[in-house]
C-alpha cells in the first residue's frame, strides 16, 4: 500500500522525460510505471498537465536565522523554497553569531529542524579564527565550509592567503567541500576607498569597485591552493566571463573544483543599474552584458556545474538608500529561480533535462547526496516539484513568501510555475498553498552525505605535519 500515487504526470530526469505514474511510500519513491501497475494508495493525485521534476537543490541561500529576523528566518525562507519547487537548501554561515563553532552550529541545527519546510545543509565558517574548529564542525554536521575571500554582507573578515592555505590543509582530509566567495578583498577595498574619496555614491560605483579581475585573481589563487592541498572547492556565484578560464583550466588539470552561477548573472547586466538603482547591488556585482552569453555557454559545456541563487533577503528600506555604499547587498531568489529558468526552457534556449541537471542532479552529485536526492527513481527520496510549464504569470515581489519584498525580478513575465512541492513524500506546498503542518519536517542532509575518499596532497608539508615533526625526513 502506497501513501500517495501521482497519475498522469510527465517524469523528468537529467537524461529523459516520459509519461508515467509515480507511487510514494515512507518518504521514498516506491515505483514508477503505467497507471495500472500502481499499488493501492491512501491518496491519489491527478497531475494531468504537470511535469514531475526532482526538487531543486539550492546550494546557496542566506536564511538569516539566527540574527536578522526582519530579513528572513528558517520558516519564511523554507516556505519560499517550497513555493519555488526547491526541496533542499544549503544555508550560509553569515548569521549572528557566524556559524564557526560546534555550539553555534548546534543552535542553528535546533532552529532549522524546528522550523524548516524543506531539507537543508548548514555551512560551517572557515575563517582565520575558526581553522581550529574544523573537526568539531564536521562532527557537529556541516554540509561543507564557506570561506570569504572578499568582504560582503555580515562583514566577516577575509583570511590571508597564508590562513587560506592552512584552512585547505585542515579541511582536505575531511573530504568536505569548501565553497568560496571568490573576490579578492584587497583590490576591492582599495578601489572602494578611492571611489568614495572621489565622491562616487551611484550604483555603478559598486561595479567599478569590484571589476572582474577580483574574481579572476581569486579563482586562480584558490585553484592553486586546492591543487596543492587536495582540498575540494566550489566557486560560488560566477559573475564574469573572465573567471571561466582559471576555472576551466583547473578542471582540466584535475583539480576537484566546481562552479555555480545564479539568475542575476544570466538575466541582468550593467544596463540595468540605472533602472534598478540600489536594488541591483549584489556581491559579486552584475556585470557588463558581454559576460552573459559566455556564462550560458559555460553551463552548456559543463564548465559551470550548478544553478544556485545566493538568496540574500533584505528589507525594503535597506535596499532603497541613496548612497550605494550603504545599501545592503543581495536580494531574494530561492522562489524565482525556477520560473526564470523555465521561461528559457519554454523559449527553447535550453532543454528541460539540461535545466534539471544544473538545478537538481549536479548539486546532488557534487555534494554527495546522489542518488538519494536529485533523481526520480525507485528508492530515491520523494523530493518532487510538480510544475505547470505553460503557466504564464508576472513576478510580484509583494506576493513572495520571503520576508524580503524587494527584488530585481519584480514585474517580469515568466512561463512555468510549481504547483505542488513534496519533501520526502509530504506536501510542503499544495495548490500554491503552504501546508503549515509540514513546518519542522525538514531535516539536515549531512547525515546522508557521502563524499568520495579524500585525497589530500603534500601532507608532509602541512603546518600540522611540520609542527608535529620538524625534520622533513621523518614526515609522511
Ligand atoms: O550580495 C550578497 N549578499 N553577496 C554575498 O556574498 C552575501 C549576501 C548576503 O548575505 O546578503
Ligand atoms: Zn551568498
């Protein structure tokens, strides 16, 4: 006896699509096949006209909890995810306090597990002062680490290159992936103070302070340190054509490096600064239009692996200040990624299977969650988005589930809407309505994470090895 059978849907995976019925039991997909092959079920859903996609895995969100409840919390953030057909999120550590000790991590786990509508992973902070906490953070259940090479919201200091090398040395044997805010801080600080001194307060001054070279330099440097230590790294929010070269070159050398981009770098450009003012302020900045197509091409070719959102909610007054340097960086996105991307699917620019690879399959593979997540197959978690690909609508910030009611997507005409979202077999959102009884159903996915065997390099030269035994000949 199944808990639920979904009839008349079109099942979509990273490789193929086909009409089928899907039976769900105990949070997992039990069987897929013709309607007459389905078991008896407690409940039946007719999904005529809908496509059944694996839930999206957004590996880059800021849910602000604990710390900034007026911007977002675990309840509103995961509700937004459910409305966007997102069934797993990875939350960033720039909360208050930053997620840099086992105790702070345990507190965040407690908050998330009591409020979340969807599954989640928590990032641990890899900063200059938290390198010594790596082991306790891994034991406490992190999905990976976040390292801020450049300053952004939350003002977490950027580790020096020396500290970064040591951080990579320490994380490499754990097998966890380090996600990088890859913008070089010293370049940006210098440029921002020169621009401020020159009296610039306009939105484009933000872009001028963070030219693409900050990303090129950071990606190249991080790749060298990852190659040296064997640490796995992930380049967050790829914004420029130029940083694709060090990324592709590192991949070709065999460095375990992956990349993500976000809708803001695929759909916005420097041409939008005048229209949007401070709303467009985000780190890394939205860049000149010439960057867009190469980023699309990198997704197509596999140089970029993943679509995430950098969902970064702020309140309206925080986004509408006149002086650009005082505007908070970022905007919500976890709920609008799917409709934005599905609009491109409808236009024939990308295939539905390609999109499912970028939003579900690849994140699951890169983070060791495949085949439990990212797949519609018997035995996989029943994390499902039922999507109406033909539904045309207009994004309205006021209607977002996020507490942040201000985004650059306001007023966009899109095609494609998630109608129901299931997380491990339970409706989190049904008929565009939040199923409030599912609050607290979300669980941390670090328990199912299986990363390949770690391959640390130059282990006889790490700081730890040298401090353990100062004589090179005796180190192993
Ligand atoms: O624009 C951004 N906002 N970029 C980041 O890296 C952080 C984020 C935030 O937390 O607001
Ligand atoms: Zn971010």
